[in-house]
C-alpha cells in the first residue's frame, strides 16, 4: 500500500471548537445528529430540546467534539476517546 493510501486511512478530520460555530449552526447540527434514523435514545421520552441539551452538555464536558472531514467536506459530532 502506498504512503498516500495509508495517510488517507488515518485521516480523521480536523477538530473544530464548538464555541467557534455560530449558535444557530451548532444547534442545527445537533438537531440533525439527534434526529438521525437509528439514533438510540431509548424509550425515555426525551424531547428534541432534552436531546439537544444532553449533546451540549457532552460538548462542554469534552465527551463529544465537532470534527470536519476534509475529504467529505462534512462536519459531524463524534465521541472523544
């Protein structure tokens, strides 16, 4: 495997501090994230606002981060390791 292909496999994107995003953009990103098909929120009856607040709490506590994928030109929320 060439070095370029190996580098591509390790590309995870660029971390974007959530504080640098416009509040409206961040909220839309979180709403899209929590409303995806297959999102596992259990049967606890969370409202959309509850889910958004949970993700904001996770961002503030550095449990989740915003990552921009250079190749796909998309941003996503991912669990911190």
